[in-house]
C-alpha cells in the first residue's frame, strides 16, 4: 500500500509540473503577442500588472527563449515520471523525428518585438503550440518505449557471450593462438593458451571448418620453434610435411642438437627414406611381435576393431606374430622386415608350420593351428590362414617393400642425441593399403618415445580415423610425464567411434585435456555443449495489454555454448576448453572465438617455401632413371630370401633327429 501511495504522489507532482509548463507557455504567447490580444479586448489590466511585476523580478520574459526553456524543462521532467502503456511499435527513430520537429518549431521560432499583424501572430501561436505538442508527444512516447525488446537479440547472442582469456600465457611448451571474441556488445582481442600440450589435444571440425589451417599448422610451427622432436601423420601428403620442412629450415635455433628431417612416402620412393619398423633391435619380447601383428591386421580389417577377442580375429594375428618373431630370432633378425613376413606367410602352410613349430618359443603359440591341423579340421585351418593371407596380399607392392626393408634411421624420434622430425605420408586413394604399414610405424613409435629422459616430442595426427593408431589411448593417459604432446585432428566423435570402436573412442574423448571444435553437428555438438556446462542466463517476459505493460526478468541455468551454436560456426571460429597447470592458472578456460590467422604473412611464407628435395637418386652413369629396376631388384631379393630361409630351415629339420617327427607329421597331412 505504501508503494502505491508513493506512485500516486509522484503522479500528482508530474501532473502539476506539466500544468505549470502549459500555463507558462500560454503566458509566453500572451506576453509576446499582446498587441493582437489588446486589439480584440482580450487583455486584463490586473493580469498585465501581475506579469509586469513578475517579469521585473525574474526577467523571465526578457527574451522569448527564457520562458520557452523553463516550459520545456518542466515538460521534460513531467514526462520522466509518466507511466505509459508500452508499445513495441514505438521506436527511437519515430521519437527522434517528432522531437526534431518539436525543437525546430518551439525553440527556433522567434516573434517580432512589435507584433501587430494578425497573420504573423497567428502563425507564431500555432507554430509554437504545435512545437510544444510535438515535444509532449516525444516525451510521452519515450515513456511508452519498450526498452527491453525481446526481438533485439533473437539468437540470444548476448546471454551466450562470455568473458574469455585476454592475457598471453607463454612458456617453453605452450601453443598460443590469438583470438577475437564477442562480449557485452563489443569485439575483444584474446588468447587461447595451451600451456600444457602434454595433456593431449583434440581438434574437431567438418571439412572446411579451418581446423588444419588455424590449429594444426600452428602446433607444428610453434613446437618446431620450441625445439620439439616431431612425428607428423600427413594424410594428404605433402601438405603438412612441406610446412614442417620449411619451418625447420628457418627456425632451428630452438634445438640443442639440430634434428634430422625424415619422410616415409610409399608413392614416390625418390622422396622417401627407408625404415624398417620391425627392426629386431627394438623388439625384446614376443609381445612386441604380437603388437605389431595386431596393428597391421586391424588396419587392414577395420571391422575387426569391434570384434577383438573373436577366434577368427585373433587367429591370423597370432599367426602373423609368430612369423614376425621367427624372423627376429632367425640369424639375429637379418631378415626381420614386414615384406619378409608377408612373403613367408604366403608360402605353403605345411612348410611354414613345420619351421615355426621347430622353435620351442613358438610351439605353444601356434597350438590352435596345430590342433586344427592334427585333428583334420582342414576347413577351419584354411579359414584361419586365409584370414591372414587375403588382407596381407593387398600389401604386396614393390614400392612398399623398398621403403620397409631399409634402415636409414631408427624410430626413436625423441632421442636427445639424434632428434628427428618424421613425416609419414598417406594417399587418400590408397589409404586402405598404406594405413596398415603406417600403423605399424605408429605402434613402434609409441613404444619407443614413451620413455623417461628423452627429448620433448610432439605427435601430430591429422585425419586420425584414416589410420588405426594402436595404443593411442594409453599414450595419452601415460605420456604426459615423459613430455609427449599429442594433437589429434578428425571430423567428429561418430567418425572416431566407427573406426576405433565405442570403448576406445570414449577413452580418447575423456582423457584429452585440451579441445578445439569448429563446426560439428549432431551428437558431437550435443556432447561438446554438455562438456562446456551451463551458466546463469537472464530470461525476460513482457505482457502488454490496453492498460499496462508488465515485464518480468528471471535467471535460469542454460547451456553456455548450445549445440545449435556449435553446428553453425563460421569458418575459422572455434569453441573449446584448455587445461592449466599448478603454477599457471587459467580462470577463463573455455573459449568461443575466431582464431586470428595473419593470412598475408602465411601467403608470403607459402610463396617462399622450398619443395622437399629428392632423397634418393636412381640414375645410372648415363643419367637414365633406374627407379623401377632398382625397386624390382629389391622386390625379387625379398622373395629369394624367403625361399632360401625355407630351404635352409627344412634342411636343418631333416638333419636333426629330434625334429624328424615334424617332417613325418608334414608328410602325413
């Protein structure tokens, strides 16, 4: 009740002020148009004396603007307290137009000092009165203006904008990306500070969202500048490799020992180093052979990822593992290469099993095959062997054999004495073939780099689902203390789940500390929105009727970055969150911003890039290209090696009385 009484009292004061304003303007017109009123006998002597005394005391009518000014002030004050019915059709544009007319007619309309002409007086009275009415209309409309118009922010941009990190937090490992973000109606400059890249990073985005251009490329450049050894999986060779090669040429000052640049490229052996991923020096146990076989077979048969543990999945893996381990222990691993393993597997299985079971290390390992063989289950045995032979036969390639039978370098890329930057190139047209071989390099690198006392290293894998990276989840979970940074680029979580399986995909998603996302849709957008959490947002409701307008404002927990926003991000805009350290706290971990890339600088750098030079020359003394001939010679040599191994081993078994039963068994079946 007290509040209503106060409002009534305020309304009476406003009405009184407006009445005084109207009386003042009528008096103004009477004073300055007195001649017209006097001629018609509309003047009163008493009124004249009162006005003369009032003017003598205050000087209010000494100038036409004085009385107009006070009348205008009183009118304005009275309008401030007016409680009008809100109308969404009233706009500032309409108010300013009416206000402009009112000011022009009211303040810039000066009467003649000796006004005696009826027309002039009538014009002045009408124009001044009209100006006053226009001013009153503008004031009333201001009170009826819908100040909180819900239609002004239909996409809820203001509620969903938030303060972001504006300081550069730099350390010897960090990746720092400049940004621009929208907050409180303005654009601000900020930074995305990945101060701990060893907690792993995911970069998501549909094709064309800018994830490689804005994020992955910066990881490569900044880590080279800070002296990281590096492994880069270049799906569209040689996009990333060219960037890494040229950046190393221009920024090698960050290294104590300058790293060597190596490339694995099956398409063009002249632009590829040779490396044996099954180097016997780095295989210490038969489990290493099993890991290698596992990686190869699951890369060749992606559907097997979902069927791990099945009999017809494990059988070919075990067979290939046994062959790899045999090659490792045979003559100190002289023939322990992946091409030799493929060739040996494709020989007669009677000879292969006879040779393998002659070694006690492998006898128990091959018991499922031997049981089928001895039990006469030829169909089962043929199925087990065919499950290994058929997919591996796709990899019989002279070029692949050439690259994987040499030893130009070792895969311990973060060896402080011999740091390396290794780029492995795939080809979208042949990814089903190359991915298995490259996956083998990956699995060997994971084991070799995740050790203490090594150089800080960076694993960059763009288009992760195109290759099966065995042990990736374990690397992310355990390699932080060994200074191994992992950056994974792919399109969305469903793609990862399809190629890695639900369990491993979930582990990767949930153990990564830093996440960047460009435009993604569907379940991925929803999952990210839930990850970023909720925040208190203002909600407004307005009810307008013929008598009054009621406005209610409330707060409600809602998504900080809703899925709809993530699914409509512009190219170059990213949402995400970063992790911090004990001694480097980041208050604003989440971001929704444009990553600023200096396009002119990047274009200038790209123009000056050197092509990756040829690594090997196959020209003879006359300058003729002997590439095909050299590669074919190596291909045939691998086949000869396996023939000699079989002949040698079968001869050894025949001459050893303790192994004679294996020959008899072979003859029986």
